[in-house]
C-alpha cells in the first residue's frame, strides 16, 4: 500500500488557473464515491479550499493514482483537466503526512498561521 497526495496549491498554480479547478460539493461527493468504489483504493479524502485542491489516497502500490485522478477530472470538470495536468504535483509516503500537518497548522498558507484551514481539513475528513 502507498499514501499518495495529488494536488494543486497557491504555491504551484496561479489563481486564474486554480479557478478552472473549482469543484462543487456535489462534484466532491461524486469523486469520493468513485474513489471509494475503486478496487485499488483503500481510503480517500479530498481537501478543497480557495488556495488548494488536494486528493489524499491510500492505494495499492501498483495503482496509478495520477491517471485515476485525471480520469475523474475529465468526467467531472473537463475544462479543468489541462490545468490539472500542467500544475498538479504528486507526493508520496511520509512527505504526504508532513504536508498535511503543515497545511493543518496554517504553515502552508498565503497567510501563515491562518486557522480556518484546520476546520476545512476536519470537514474533508468527515465527508470522506
């Protein structure tokens, strides 16, 4: 098994491009359902804020998370697919955990110390 993060954030992607990746709550629910039904995925969560779109996936080692996310993006938000392919990053293992702690603590924010993102992380966990 592997822990994977596929993401775009304010660090990698300009705001006018991130706007193309906008997802509704229904989009998130549809994507999560598809992720949870996929045989290669054990657990999944999606963190969506104004500054980031992040897919956290715990999957089988041989599962291609990046291709799967691109397929979902093409189905749910086709106008954002090119942006996703150009700006998304792939992180694995303990680096995913470090990233999530930095995000939750408000250290990976346009306004360092911002605490709103912690409630958004909690909400993403509850929805997942």
